[in-house]
């Protein structure tokens, strides 16, 4: 399968730190955020190709990073052509762009390039093989303000998502869905339909919220913690507390 890392954002909440540096290449404990993500995913031995979607502004940063990355799995850098936060395509449109331009036809793992985990994603890949549906992860969040900024799902006793909303004004559940998605190849052609029907394009979970009404999606309980680097406070917190991926 292919692995798509979303790296085309502008991280304006981290200015001035990210005015001239893409957020995924910020360092945490001696490694970039992107290296933490890719190094773990590569241990699954399930990935045939890494695809990084960059904006045009930071394209050279990612091509330079890729040229120095010592990894057997091929890395493809895709330029989405945008130059600033105001003309960004949005995460869902970037996924569709990658699928279309790079002819993605296999199962697809999609991850945001600004999150780190303290556990290995191998657990999610095993879960995906067991369920044989599109799969995500979930954890319980009780802070309503965090829920309002995230994808929130309702899940039944079998882990099946029965409803999901992206950034709900009134959250209906407490299961927060972080931006790590394992899509079955049969579901990928529906992304264009979802965009056409107004599923939302900015947040990557917007398509997932639309898709769960049409296809089965299972949500695995996370076996550890997720760190979302969204602002200076969260970046400082992860620098102080992150201990790496427990294998």
C-alpha cells in the first residue's frame, strides 16, 4: 500500500517559528516530527511508497529532507501548488490530488504530518488486517473545547463508527479521532463524490465523517498517547514530555 503524509499546511499558529520552516520538519528530541512518523510506519513493512504532499512555499525543504533520508522505501514529494494559507487546497483536496496525479489504486494510509505518537502504528495495521474495512483510531476526550476542534465519533460495541462529525459545535460523543486513517482501496474513489457533495475539504476528517454514512469504518482504541503540535504551548509540552515510540 501507499502512505500519504499531509504536509501542505502553513502552521500560522506557530508563527514566527514556522514562517520559513514547515511544521513537520520541526525537531522533537533530536528528530523531526516527520522522521518520528515515517520511521515508525516503515517498520510495518507494509508500505510500498511514501507520498508527501507539500505546498509550493516549502517544497524545497521537503525535497532536501527526502534527499538525505536513509530509507529503503521510495519517497515521492508532491507539490500542491499553493503559496499561502489563504489559497491552500485543504487536506481532503490534497488527498484527492495525490490519488489522481500519482495513480494511487491500492489501500492507502493517510497521516497528518504534525502529530507524534508514543506507541507503534503496527497495532493499527494489524487491526486493519483483522477488520478488512477502512480503519481509524480513537481515544476518549472530555474537554469540550478540544472536541470542538477535532473529529468526534460515536462508536458501537463492535468498534463500528455509527456517526462522526468534524469540529462539531455541540459534540455528541467523547471519542476523538486523530488524523491517522487506513483506507481500503474500494473507498478511495468516493473521495471525489464526497467533495462534490460538500463533505468539507479543510480538515482530513471531513471526508471520513461523510464516508461513515456509506461504508463501514472501524475505530480502534489507541494503546497510548497522541501529541498534536498545533501552537507554541503544545510544541513546548511535547518537547518537554515526549519519550519516543515504544516498540
